[in-house]
C-alpha cells in the first residue's frame, strides 16, 4: 500500500482530522493493560474493558494483576488522575483497540471466538467516525472478518468493505511486537506495522499510534500486516526448533550443545538461538499453526519446527523418568514454570506441561519453585504430591533438580548445593 499524505486525502473531501480524546482498550491482559496505561499516560482518557470483574476491580484500585517492570507505577498514576478507568462493558469512544486472546482449537484450528465476542460487545456503542484496531495476533483474513461481524450488528453504519474510503467506521490491524519484561519500553520504541482495510483506515490508525510510538509506523495493507506478525513468530520458532533439535543430537553424541553453539556463533553469519525444554507463550507456540492451518500443503518446514518444539517437553520427561528409577521414592524439584525468564506468564508454558505429566505419571514427590507466582496455577493446584516451595527448601530436599526456566535467581545457586544431586539443566546456566 502506498502512503497517501493527509493533505492529499483532505482534498478528496473524505478525510477530516479528528483528535482522539477517548480510547477504549478491549482486553486488559499482558498487551492490553500496558497499552491502556501508555495511552493514558499521554493524556488520553482511556476506558479499559475486561470481562473479569477482579481484573477491573484491581485496576480501578490503582494496582495491576500482571507482572511487568514499571507498569504498577504508571497504572497508579493514571488511575489516580482519572485518565484510566476499567469496566466490564464497553462505552462510547473515538477509537477501540482490541487486544484479546487468539488461541487455537483441536487440530490447531484458529479460535477467533474472543475476537468475535469483542466485536459484538463494541458494536452497540460504535458511532460514525470511530476507529477500530485489532491488535490480537490473528490468521490472515481476521480483520476482514471483524469488519463483517461489526456490519452484521450495525447495518445503520457503513464499513470499509461497503463504502471504501468514505466508510463511517475505520478498521485497521496493528500487531503487538513486544517482549515480556520490556513491554513498556518496546511499546514506545519499536516500529509498528499498520494495515488498513483502506488507506484512510491505515492513516487514521497511524495517528493513534503516533501519540506514543517513537519508532516508525509503517503503513501496508491489512493482509500483509497480519502475515507479518505470523512470519516474525514463525521465524523465531524455526530457529528455536533448530537449537532444540541440535541439543538432542548433541546429547546422543556426548557433546556440550551450549559450548558448541557458542563456538558456531563466532561465525559472522551464524546466530543460533538457545535450546530449552520447549516453546511457550501466547505467540510463538501458537502463531505458526495459523499459517499451517491456512496452507498446510506448503507450510512443511513451519509445521516440522512446531512438531520439534512440541516434542521437546516429552524428551525432557523421558530423561526425568529415567533418572527417577534410581530412587525408591524420588523427590523432584522443578525450577521455573513461566514460559520465559523473569516473568509470571504461564501461558502455553512447556514447564507447566512437564509438571502436569510428572503428576499424572506419579513419578515422585514434586517440589515446584516459581518466584513470580504466589500459588500454583489451577491446572496443578490441589494435586497430591506437588507443592510450591522456595528455592532453598527445594535444593535441600530434592534428589533430582530440573532447571526449566533461566530466572536470574537460579544463576546464583551455590554449586555446592547441587553436589550429590541428579541435575537436569535444560537451559545450560550451570555448565
């Protein structure tokens, strides 16, 4: 899509600059919450919408329900100033930013029910001149589907597929591309890819993002924008799969994979990522399947990478089970549950899956160490033989220590505390 200047659009009598005074963010999770806070910190009145009453209550009390550096201070400030208000039902606004989950169903089929529900919830409060932006990582074509869901609910309004540039409602797609633990910084500093159903839609969305984005806002068409996000995460997934496959090969050949990667990466055009117990999170573990689902006959490498990464937890489980046979009543400490270091996000975490399987197989008594949570998640809580403990207790009691997440606190473990223990280090931090 070729960028069109504001002056040129104005001359066509369909583009009128309207400032954003009130923005609604639908979904106050790991992306929606920081986005709402950043917008509010720029003086915009933000209405945050979430279906969870406890989340709404927490935010309106000036507190946060997720762990993200510096977010608590910003939320407290914008709530006290009246710039951020959370609610369970959408209200009128100039723009709506949808940041809800997009998981997959059985057979890795995309589940767009959250996006559809969000569309249906905002449809009654839409007004002529509104902007709707989808940020949720989505299969190609989802933004067009979003427009049709809105149109079904509001036949009195014209949407881009009906009226092109003169539509009453502008619709665009702009995927998040931030790293947990650095979200506030990257929301501001990173470039954004903005795809509009029309050029006017894209430029209107760019106006909103330029309120807080210092990186470049690049305009394209909506399908390229959707595919860009899927491509970024699939690229990472393929590279992680190479590292994970290499780690299994090296173990069979009695080679230190971390030493190998360090040496290979000295080549100026080689950058191998680090292996681990699998791949988790709300993006990389899910998004490649959206491509595979759309064109399964061609997405062979992407599918294989997903299968390699999905198989890695089973490989780790086999090692744990083999070591456990050495003990009559083994005590196994699993260090880390989150899908990456130094965050509290457990979504799609391979570490959680590993602990689940150990519980199901009754392999031994399980001690779980996760410094970023206060209680075990519902999927693990209440099971006999599993307990959330602190690191010191785990190191004292355990026969087998399985390092699953490279939290900073684990780097400082006294190596003497590991003596006499069976150690399975899936992150290579104790080498």
